[in-house]
C-alpha cells in the first residue's frame, strides 16, 4: 500500500505543490510472471515540489520491502557502468586514501559489487557493501568483500562501526534517490563516517531531467530528484557540506558529490564549482514552481509525439519491439499508454528479466535473439542513454534496414552509426 506524504520528506513542510501526475501505475521495477498478473497492484505516482526547501519528490511512498526485496538491475551487465566504476574507484582511492590497505570503505546500495570489486583491486583493506536485494547479493562471490544483506540505517552503521571501525569513505551510487527515510539514512552516514571522512554519492541531476526531458527517470523507486540547492539544504540539517562536485554522463546525466562533516578539513576548502552550479540553479528558477509547470507541459508534448509515431507505424503494418526493460522504460510505457498493439515484445540482455513481463503493460521480455527470429522493422530504444553501447551490437538489424526510435530528449528515428545527439 502507498502512503501519501502530506509533508516534505526532507524538511517536514506541508508546502507541497504538484508537478506531474502520472496516474495510477504499477511499480516500475516489479517485473512479473504471467500467473502473477491478477495479483498485480498499482499505486498513484505524483511528483511534487517543496516550496520551502526546493526538493522535488514522489508524493506517495511505497514500503521499501515491496520495492527492493528483489531487484532485476545488475550494474555489471552494462559495459559503460563497469568502466565508469573502475575509473571511480581509482579516483577516490588516489584522492582520499593515502594508505588504502588501512582504509575502510562502505557502499550502501552496492548492487552486484560493480564498485566494490575495483576498490578491492585498488588495494583497499576493508571493503563493505550493503544491499537489501537478496537475489543480487547472492551473486557476489568475492572473498575480499564484506557483504551485508540489509537496508542501511543507524543500527546497521553502529554494528559495522563496532566490528570494523569508522569509515574513511561512505559511498552511495544511484541509490540516494531511492530511500524513503532519507533523514534516517543520512544520520547513518554521519554515524558511519570518521570526522574527516568523505561521503561520496552519485545521483541523477534534476537539471538534466528538466533540460533533456528525462521524465522516464520518474517512478516510485526514484523518490527524489536532486538539485544542488535542495541537497545543500538537506545536508546542512545533518551538519554536512558539499565541498566538491563533478558532472558525469552516467544514466543520461548525473553528478558525483563530495560531502564532509562541518568543521572537517575537507569542509574548509569548498570548490568554486559548487558556488557556480548553485548560482546557475537560482538564476534558472530551481527554487520556483514556475519552472516545474513548464516542464510538465513539455512532457505532455513528448508523449503525444511518441504515440503519434507509434500509431502511424502500426497503421502501416510495421513491426516494433522495445529494447531495454528497465524502470525508465516502464514509466514511458505506462504514462504513454503503450500496449501490445504498439510493441510485439520487449528485448533485454539481462537473463533474470527474460521470460518475465513488464509491470502494468504485461509485455513479454525476450532475449536479443528475438531480433533475429522476428526481424522487426523498428526498435523503440527505451535504454536511450546507452544508445552507442546497444546500437554497436545490432549490426545485423541495421544491415537489413532496421531503424531505431529514440524517445528522448526528442522523438527521433535513426540508423546506426549515426549518434542521435548529432541529429
């Protein structure tokens, strides 16, 4: 059951204003079997803006045990992510860990160890991963890693501190937006962290969502959509400051933030990048409801354009399959009203999803072999932020004249090797 939040999850204010109402939809990551259709539950999905602390968030929170007990997202399955986290591990080790063998690094929301393993490769002495998804934690078989199958909270942090000591670094990647009790988890971070430790986290950037029309990032599991100003307000309530940040291309546009406790040596030297981004956000109106009203209007436009194209293709008898059965895909599918009359099936490279069905729309998920067997005319690329990775594997599809529909930031039809960013 969804719990409607009448107050801001960050500051407790009741000054919330609606941004987008996606309707009543199934949980985006809740892939299911055919026999589970009848028991499937749907929940309201409304995005709201707090006019007091400027946080953009999902109004109705679902029990995290429902959302994350079983996860079908394996980060290591994506080459771009593997390479990204190798770079990440190298950077933070070189910058913050002069004696890596003596260091303690904790990551919550560690998924299948895509960052933990490179940290161990860098020689970090104690590498701890915390993740609630049993099926994913069970796949990690590396004796160098300490794994905790649980949600990160103050109690877990206290147990880890007692056993391993406080952490030099606490990391959270593509997870800080997924936590219902955001204040409780942030308190756990400060509990876990040494006085001069660093909290490093990557989150999708609200600015990219607005600029590139990435409304597909909005679903129940993604409870928060962070601007810098909202993050600064939140962390200040926990006596922490952001002292540096770095834009990264992952997931269509994220930031890597570096935060530290007030009074620590890192907090004494704040990068000019922080002030520059803050000034930019305020100039663009990230603290005003008007910006989000404009965004909602443009999202409705994108929906209409995509459905006009899909309806035209089906009218001509063209076959279309979806590629990339992710939470992002399910937001587009459910919001736009895409059904099996528009798509013959979904294709995904993750074996755990194959044979399952998409939530709400109940599209069958098949392996990429479906492209050879069915020879579709078009692929609707839901995993559009990984366009080059995916398109480079589909030579046979393109050689026979297949075309790719890229739904965002604008609806476009492409033929590889053309990059949609160049069109």
